[in-house]
């Protein structure tokens, strides 16, 4: 009994697919993963969110464009 049997996991996935549909399952998985990550971070006391917001808030300046090299003057031979 339980989810250790592959048939039970397959049955659960089929029921989830029928209830939520194929479009909503990736969204549900993403939000569940974010929630679990937030829960883990709150238990460990580590806050990765602060360092990410600081790096996003201060974007790096774009490099100056390099001018194209001028074409050498063609030498005409007479």
C-alpha cells in the first residue's frame, strides 16, 4: 500500500491529468517547487532571494560599440 508501487503512482498521475488538464500541470509543478524551495530556505535561514534582487537591481553597463575599421585606400596602378 502507498506510493512505492509504480501502478499507484501512474494511477495518481492519470487522475491529476484528468482533474487539472495538461495545461495546468506544469504550472502546478512550478508553484509547488517554488513553495518547497521557499519552505526549505525558511528552515535553513538562508536567503538567496536578497542577493538575487541586488544583482538584478544593478545591471552592468553595456560595452561601448567598437567602430568598424576603415577600408584601406585602393592603390591604382597605371
